[in-house]
């Protein structure tokens, strides 16, 4: 695929001299079509990533900008707040990703199982609606659901003569409430992705399993799940990346509080860099976040690799 | 056909019934926040902030929306959101398609390497570029302008991937015939590839629209004045009590921000799911 200077399809390549011109011409067109994206990525992605790395070794603020070596990283190591936000983010990500993958497999299988196209379309649409709705807005509704005085949850608990629970204002519960709100939002992307891959499993495999006298459950574990491994990996990685970057819903529901009980790493970066102008320190936090995401994705790829090809 | 819950040959189909009931229960939980958003948007606050609340909007009116437009510069936010979203969507449609075509059909040195680098950028969290991009945008004095949001959103790697995958499934005959007639790749792109790729381009447009309409963190950072907000940033400010503390009005704002993507999804549902599938069933 990455053969240098591939000359088009060999069968079509004309005489020697002509092919050089052709190759040059094709290269020109290739780069031309890529130009806007290459420029954009260079300015807003590649250079900023390197700039971020450089900033993380400086104490850049509003006025100073001096080389600080590893100072930022050292202060992060000793910052209990930084470790707390990492723990918060890891806990949130772990629970949310596990649930998203599991729920989307189960829901995709259930949708497949009812064997009706119309109902399948209906359920997928119903799952997708909350997923395409502005997260900020959905979080506003959840803030009401969790409201101690007027909220839905405490009203329901009240019917059972329980509560009231301080869902968002008790530091030991708030993070779990945020997680609950995410878990109860259907992972629509996962459901559609799993539906597609379950649908593309060849029927013969199931017929063969039938001949071997396999029941539905053993077919599920021995045929469906192994074949879904690449999709599990794909969906898992995508949800991990997005869960590590959680911000919107927490900003609305708790602003990271009470105290810093629900502050995720991205909110720490926002507070450090954008609110308090400590660009160097915030960049160091971002670099650590990047390293963690890269590492986790790598581990996920290794774990589930077997028959995965990109 | 692979069926997880198999239909028995005789008697009532309990497994299927159980699956249906489970799915309906999940749907109710999933949809409830949306339902409540619209109910509390059209109901006076006295009817929603009480115990028990009116779960059915018996006193429906548009009063909350009227007050919303008086209390906050919502019209500005709406216009900003529309302009920014349309611009980003148009950029995605053009640039993603061009890049996808280059990767799918044109041959040039470094194609595989460039594509691999592009793909790996999916793993770069946008927070890494947050601080430098903010510094860049402030240095070129774009803070508080729509351009500050639009420029960094010029293209999307997932969209490029989707277009590439789709174009690779197209037959080559038309292009080859055009090439024999001396057509340039530019001509082939516009006259052959773009018309044939409308389903994939539609998917890119839909994802671009929904993600830029809903975008929050970056607009929150670069749009700092009340009138320059997009709807989600404005609604967040409203939700924090910056323009009004009236719960009904806050929910009206939320409903206003939510309606466009919901309508958009309902209209283009089929493309939406088809687009996800192109991405999901890779190569």
C-alpha cells in the first residue's frame, strides 16, 4: 500500500518515458486534493501537539515564558488534586466503557432477535435521539432528575418512604450519580455498530452449529462473540477515548464539585489553562492525558488483537 | 440469518416477547430525559417544580419561550450556531471528500504513510491541542468571532475514512473511460466520483452538522462574550443562572438547542445508520 512512487496499475502503465510523467502528474493531483486537509491538520493539530509538548516544559503564563524543565511534571506528581482527577476519570471511564460495550452487544442481539425490520428501525431511532441531542441540554434534565428537593429520583424514593438522597451535593455520591446518568444514556453508536457486524456474520456458520446440535446460548458464545472481537475492540476504543474526555455533562451537573469530587482531567486542564492562565502546567496535564489514552488504546489493541486487521 | 433468540416452532414465542418487553423498557428510560425536556419547556415552572410534578403537560403554553427571548440574547446565539454549523458542515463535505478521493483513487508517494498518520490522530485527545490552539486563536485576534470555532473544525478524519471506504467500493469503469478521454482527476472528481458518492457525503454532512451543533468545550473557550455564544454555550450559561434563574425558561432554552439535531436526525435517519455502517464494517 505504501510502495514509494507506485506507478498506477502496472497493466495500464505505458512505455518507460511516459510512465514517469504520469507518475509525477498523479502525485501532483494526489497532493492537490490533500492540500486543504494537510494544511489544516498542520496548523491546528500537528504543530499544536508539538507546541503543547514544548509548553509543558515551560512556565508559560500570561507574562512569563521561561524554560522550566520537568518542573510542571514534578508538581503534577506531587499534586493530590491531579491524582484525584485521574482517579475520577479512570473510574468514570472504566464503568462507562464496560457498560457501553456490554449494553450495546446485548441490545443489538435483542434487536436482531425480534426479527422485524420495522421494529429494529424504531428502536435504533429511539436509542439515537438522546445520543444526537446536545449533551449540555440532556445534562440540564439530569440535573433536575438528581435535584434533592424537586428531582424525579427523590420523588420515586419518597414513594417508597426512602431518601431524600443528595445525589449531586454529597461528595461520596456525586461521581456515581454522574456515572449513572451516562450509563442510562443508551450507547447508540455501539448498538448500530454491533447490529451491523452481527448482521454480517454468514448464516452458514449458524447452520453448521445447528448440525452439531448447538443451542442458542452456545451458538452465541462460540460463534457470535468470537466473531465480534474486532467490533468489541473498535467500540471499546472509541468509547474509551470519549469517556476519558468527559466534560460537558459534568460542567453542567456539578461544575466538578462538590469540592473537586467530580472534576475530571479535562476540567482540570480547563481550569488550570483557560481560567487561571497557567498554560505550561495545563499543557503538562494534557500531555499526561494523551499518554494515558495512547497507552490504554495500545493495551486494548494488544488484548483483543488476534484476528484484527486495519 | 443469525438470530440470538430463536423462535420455537410451537406455542407462544416467549423469548421474542421478553426481548420486546426489555427493549421497550430500555426505550422508555432512554427517551424520558427528552420527553421531560419538552414537557418542562412548555409548562409553567409551578407545574414542574413541585411534588409530584405534572408528568403530562396540562397547562401547556409558550410563555417560557417568550420570556427566554426577552431575558437572553437567544436570537444571536441561534444565528451564531446556524452560521458556524453550516460553515463547518460545508468544509467537511468538501475537504473530507477531496481527501477521501485522494486516498481511495490517486497514487502518490507517501499515501499509505500519510493515511496511517491521519488515522492515528483519532487517538489524540482534542484537549492536547486546546491550550496551543487557544493561544494561536488569541494571537491572531479571533477570540469571540465565529471563525475561532470554524477554522479548527475544518475537516474530520472519520469523515475522510468513511469517504475513502465508500469510494473504494465504486466500480472503476467510469473513471477509466473518462481518463482514456483525457479527463483530469479534478474533472473526474466532480463529474464522476462526487455524484456517485452522495450517500457517503450525506453521512459526512450529517455527522458534521450534529457534532458541530452540539460542540461545547472549544466554543466555551473561544467565545467569551454574551452575544457571541453559540446555543449550547449560551444554554449552559442560562443553566448556571447567568441570564435567568427561572427553571422553565432554562428548559425552553434547552429545547430550542435540542430541536435542530432531533429534526435533522428524524429526516435523515437512513443516511445516519448507513454512514455508521460504512465506518463499522471496515474494509
